[in-house]
C-alpha cells in the first residue's frame, strides 16, 4: 500500500470516528440545551446527582481521596455512601465543579463525556471486529442512542455510574481483541486498567459484565492465531490486575457489609421478581417512548433497536451460510444477545433465586445495558458482510477483505440512513 493510500485510509477512519462523536454530542444536546436539570419523568431523581457531586467535591477540597463519607448527609451526621457505591464518574463531575463549572454543569459535562466515551469505545470495538468504517459508525450510533443508554440520563437521571458503564463495556472487549492480536505488556495494562475502571464506576454493572469478560478472554485465547496459551494467561492476568487495582473500593464494600443494613436493597420495590419483562420487553412503536405509566415502560428494548438486531442476525446468518463464512462471529453475537436478554425474562427466575449476589442487581432490566452491545453489533456485522460481499471468506477467521467499490458505497449510504433513523427514533419523543 502506498503512502498516499495509507494517509487516505487513515483520514477516512478519522472521518468515521468524528461522525460517531458528533452523534454523541447530538444525544447529549437535550440536556445541554436547557438551563437546569433535565425532566426525568419521575423515573429517577437528578437532584441526587447534585448532592453526591457536592459531597464528593467537599471531600476533594479537603484532600480526602478516596472519599468514603458524605459528611453532610443524614442531617449532618453523615453516612458512608462512597464506601459502598462505585463513583468514578462522580470524581470527574466533582473535579469539573471545583475547576469552575459548578455542580450543575459539572454533572452535565460529565454526562457529555460519558456519551462521547461510549461512542468512541464502540467505534473502536466495531472497527477492530469488522475492519469497516461504515459498520463501525452504525454500531457507534446504535449504541449511543440505545434506549437504555438514553434512559439512564433522561428518565432515571441519577444513574450516572450505570450510564458510564456503557463506555467501559466495549472498551474492555476491544482491549481483549487487542490483546489477542498483540499479547504485549501494553495490551495487559490497557485491559487491566479498563476492567478496574468499570469496577470502580458501577459495581453492579461490573458484576453482570464480568462473566462476559471472562468468556471473551477464553474465546480470544482459544482462537488466537498464535501464542494461544500466552493470550489466555495474559488475559486472565489482566482481569486479575484490574481486580487488584480496584480492590481499594470493592474489598471494603464487601468486607464491611455487616456494618450497614442491606435488607431493604433486595425487598419490596427493589426485589427482582417485580421487574421481569415478557410482553413488554420490546416497545412496538418506531419512536421510543420515555413515558412512565402503567401501560408502558421505558425500561425495555426499542422497537427499531430489536428489529435491526433481528435483521442483523438474519443477515449475518445468511452471509455465513451462503458464502461459507466461519460461524464464530455469528455464534458469539447470538450468544451475547441470549446472555443479555434471557435474564430479563421470567424464565430466568430460578437463576435469580439461586446465584449468590444476583438479587443485589435488583432490576433484571439492568441487563439491557448488555443487550445494547448485542443490538449495536448485530446490524453492524450484517452491514459489514454486505460491504465485503465481493470476497469469499476462508474456512478460518481472517481479516475482512472488502468487496467492490459499488458495494462499499451502498454500505456507506445504508450506514448513514440507518444511523439517521436510529437517532430520530431516540430523539423524536424526548421532550
């Protein structure tokens, strides 16, 4: 490849990434364009964000790092909120507040960073998987505008940590793929720090994602083109490194559970049994409805989101069978979707009742965050298969070979059209 060709390819890559980041700003615009807090529709309480950020800023101003205590809570008596609640994004919001943004805009800017980070991480993951800018853009847009991602800001409001977990899911998977490709100390450090960051961002999200991360390491090691044992050992070591780096948070939180009452965290409204989804797992309308009332719930998959995922799965299956592609990607994405969706349904109740600590997740629909990974990657995988239709894949996984220029042009147009439709679906009813 000539120097000019390499430069052009690199520029196109950055154009795709810039487009993905622009859509992230678009997703954040409804909260940036209003002077106060967003309307969370009684599904959460944004003022909690202000209290937490203010209290954390108070700790930082006093030089208390890491913070364990909210000194002004409980009528000035204080309580150890940060000892049990992972709060990495709150540190960013508090730092922005102390830097002059104030508490309110510290929160808003932190939410903007969260949108941008999630889009960038998914773009990187999809590009690593498919080697395809159009597919990477579609995956990033579908992930950024995934209904549950938006719900964490515009309905729940106070779930800043769970919102930020969206950035670390694809980042960790990308780091595992990077380790598979280049099993070096740098790859170990990236994966270890990414996993540690998730652990101190949202402990519940880390809990439900960890089995997926462990499985991804095993699959990466087993499928590595060379040095399989090295990839497997370094991958496992990276996750252990992440656990060690984050032990300053999770070790006290686990060891000091007896110091607080946790009964109310898994009973009444917070008991998992009242939050399964069956017929209401998917909204039927094209535009996602954020309204909370007895007839509907925003804690669900969007109709367009589910439709594109099913179409993507069918398209990828067809490409795999008709062109004799290796089924690894199809199997992996189908398994990811199953892992994410099944725990949300009543048929998984026996697992919720018997797996230790799983009731602490409280809401089965929290697995919608994992589902958002699958529903973003599936249509992107099918789109990438279209763009490489001019080449016949070998019996074993290889880097994607792009098809004809005309097919790539169609692929790019489809990516833009679908991305526009996805953004409209997420924003149309967001008032």
